[in-house]
């Protein structure tokens, strides 16, 4: 089932719409009658998939640790915008 709600209504009833999505309902948010966003239930990740992700992340960290140190100077977030 698909429910269409205006952006204003979605703002007022966010918790209710979140519960509806959690329960399997698709919620389409509209602005001036046009769809702009949707809330859908997320698919659960299996234990096997989570274990695969952990192993891949561990391999990534080991690869980083085995590489040479670059000795780069410290930088701040603001430096990224120059």
C-alpha cells in the first residue's frame, strides 16, 4: 500500500509515518502535489552479510596498517574549503 502525504502533514505526523514505514507501508511525501521523497521499510541485513562486512573492513584496516606512513601535516575541516 502507498500513502501520499503533503510535506506539511509529513512534518506534523513524522513519528506516525515512520511507524507505518516500519510496518511495511510505503509513504510518498509530496510538495505542491508532486512527489519529492518516499519513506520505505529498510531491508534487514542477514548475519552472514554483517560477518562479510566485518571481514572486509578488517582486511581494509590491515591493508592500511601495512602501508607506508605518509607523514602528512594535520589539517582542519576548514582547510578542505580553501
